[in-house]
C-alpha cells in the first residue's frame, strides 16, 4: 500500500480557493476579539448561519447523496462527516475563547501547532511523511510563533488562553483529517452542511448548559458575526474543505499557518495590537516552511501510483 494517497493534480481553481481561504480566515481572530459577545455564542452563530446558507442549496441539489449516507457503506462516510463536525465544535470551543483570554497574536500563533498534530495523525494512519515535509512543518511553526508571539508568561489568564489555543490546534487537525477522508467521495456542499450542522448543534447544547447568552448584543457584534460567517466560515473553512480533494490534510494545515501574519496585520491596523519585533524574520521563516512542505508533498505525490477514485465521488463544481 502506498504511504501517500493519490489525488488529482492541483489545478488553478484549487489554488485560487486556497488563496481565498487563507485571506478569509485571517480575519477570524480579530473579529472574535472585536465581537462583544461570548466566544462560544459567536462560534454557534457562525456555524448556524453558515448552515442556513448552505443547507437549502445542499438539500435541493444533493438529496440522493444525503440518502446514500444513511444506508450501506455510505454510513461510514456519513460518520466521517459527523465526527468532523464534533471535532470542529471542539476546535471552536477551545480556540475562540483563547482569542479573548490572550492576545490575537498569541492565540493565532499557538493554534498554528495544527500541522504538527496533522503530521502525527498522518503517521498514525500509516503514512510516511518525507523528512523534508517534517522539516518544513517545524520551520513554518517556528516562523508563525516568531511572527506573532505567545505570551505564556504574562498572566494566568493569558496562559489559560494559550493552552486553549494549543488544544484548538489539535482539534483542528482532527477536523481536517476527518474532512480529508470524507471528501474523497462526498461533495463539498454535502460535507460542509453536515459538518457545520453537527457543530452548531453541539455548541448550542454547550451554550444552553453553560448559561451562555445567545442574543442581546449591539449591532456591531452582529456585524462581526456576519463577517465571520461570510469570511472565515464560508470563504475560509469551506474553501479549505473544497481543496482537500486535491491537497493533503497536512499541506492544508501548513497553509493555514499563513493566517498568522494576516491576523496579526489586521489586529495591528484595526485593534492597535502592535506586532512583535521578530514579525518580519518570523514571516520569512513561515513562508520558507510552507514552500518546503508544498514542494516536498508535491514530489511525494508524483512518486505515488494512481488509485482509482470511487465512482460515487461527487464533482468539485460546488
């Protein structure tokens, strides 16, 4: 068995989707920090409103695919979608509060441990990542930390936020790993509809049990939530999920690191959180690490023999 699964070649549409996703998710941490609402409530609304946008489209166009996920072998694929939604809920429940307990820069830097966890998950799945990819992951994570900074010694509150951000990186890796598996046979809209729906349901239960208010905020907070829905969720997470059909979960996780300098720049301009002196050297390391992972993964992919994609795989047009 090949250690690296075959995927169709990366095309211009996938590259554009990845560029759009990185740009969109860069706004996430600043918007979470700006919104005058509990982080869990913000996470619930961004998933519920995303579901409201995607759900009608999915049900209208993919009814047969939804039915196929409830019978026979399709149940396993449906389970991957559900588990991905559970992991996404855990990611939001840990990372989004971290952006309020610590700085935007620290929360973004520490959630950048995601590709390390992703590499370990890939290894647990039996895949042998090339040494160059591991080296690139290390360089990229180091660059993200230098570019943004982690204030683990500032205060107990900030330290708690830092720990939550690391946990958020772990759960993001689990979410992406399940998504990679589901997207081999399931269309983007069907997968994201189930994933976001499960995530919203779990977060709703958590908010209700924890007494987290879900309304009563100023118009500016609702605008920030809508910005998260349109940007980080629909143009960010959904575009990354789209790309998982052609790009490995490990590569996607490393590309997500490019969110770190983008978020720090937005926080500087909008929230007045000045970047650290090491921001430019860190950005250079981050870009170098991303390049090493992408090129190393591409070479490994070229050495892999093609494996037929199941006939039930949905087109990528949605």
